[in-house]
């Protein structure tokens, strides 16, 4: 995966600032609590997650869930 240019980062930031995704935590195996868990990631990981979400048309939650499932499967 190539690194983003400053212009590309700015464009993604502007897009998601103006077009906040609507998330329904009750669908697609989402959270059952009223308040979702919050995960903080570094800037590189956040950019990677956003790009992967755009590329795969999945939410960042789905991507993280799949990564965790693969890690668990690899240990068993």
C-alpha cells in the first residue's frame, strides 16, 4: 500500500469532516450496549483503516473484527 500524500490526507479529512458516516450499532453484529467501545489508534493505523474501509466498502469496525478473528484463528 502506498503512503498518502499530504493532499490526499487533507482530502480524506475534509470529506469525512463534512460527511460523517452514519453508524447503526444494532446492525451487522454491532454493539448491544447503548455506548460503543472506543478504540484509539495512531495516525498511521487510522489512515490505513480508512483506506481499507474505502477499498473494501466495509466499516472500520468490520475490518478490526476480521483482523481479530484471523489472529484468534491463527493461535488455535
